[in-house]
């Protein structure tokens, strides 16, 4: 079974631009969560989607948004990029809703650099 | 004060030593996760706990809900165990997911 895939793996953007990152979960998994990892803040939860609905959201500004499609693939979008958005963005999938009780499988991440 | 605290922040040990990493949290939780992150960024979920103890190979995780504390133990440590170990909890009131800052473990051959 293929693992969680994320595209692109690396991305360089400039301030003010927007970016869309993609995550394909493991086949059969219906829940997708997104995380941001920076050297200063560590790992932070962005949002969780299940069956095309956002179930949970972290403390990030509205510039960060996401969606999930009927095939469980998910995208996250960051608009009006700031230098501080430079980070590793990780996606994780699990079988069902409520990631508390389901093992999460992480993708390799997308490393975003904002210049 | 962070809601999830890990100790130590950094740990260097010799191959074969018994390793303990601690995680303390201040919120009520529905579950606690231990994650392993290798250089290069890949994260693997090691354990998910809501009570008691779990064992997988040389890894053991325990949780004490009353004391709001969890430990991750590694027996017979090996250089391939070198990684960052991260504790994460999900609050039981707001479903908020909070991560510790991680413990960087380096096992010397």
C-alpha cells in the first residue's frame, strides 16, 4: 500500500504570493490533518478534515485554508505569504475521524521557503 | 509555560543504555501520542496512549493520567534510535492538539 504523498516536496515563493500544497492519503484513509513545523515554534496543528468537512482547526490566521475532496485528497492554501510562513508543512492521514484514537501516518512534507 | 513540556531537550548516550524521555502536560486529554522524527523530516507515529502502558519491540510508553505525565523508554539503545522524539496531546475539551518541543536523542556507537 502506498504511503502518504505530498506535492511538491520543495517550494520557493516570494512575499505576497499564494501557495497550494497537496496531500494524497493512504488508500482507504478518510481523515487528513495538516501541521506546520518551524525551528522556533516546533510542530503546530493547522487543521483536520474528514469526509470533506473541516473537523478541527488550530490557531492560525485566515490566510491558511484547506479543503478535502471526495477521494480524500486534501489541499492547503496560504495566501499573502509572509517570511514567517517558511516551514515544513506535514500532512498525516488516518483511517477514521478523531485522530486521537487512530494511528496517523505522516507524509514526507513540503518544505516552503518564502523570500 | 508550555502546556506540553518534554525533558530532557537533548540527550546523548552510549549504545546499549536505557533511555527515558519524559512528557508532562497541563490540560485534560483524550489521548497522547509519541512521534519519532529522523533527520530529513520524516515522522513516524510510535504510540498512541490513553491509559496504562504499551510496548513495541525495544520501545515502551507509559502514561499516568492522574499525574498528567508520560514516559517513553528505549531499552538496549542503538545508534539508529538517534532522532527527535515528540510528545503530542489532544485536549478533551476543545480537541486542541498540542505538541511538545521534542527531545533530541543521540546514541553513540
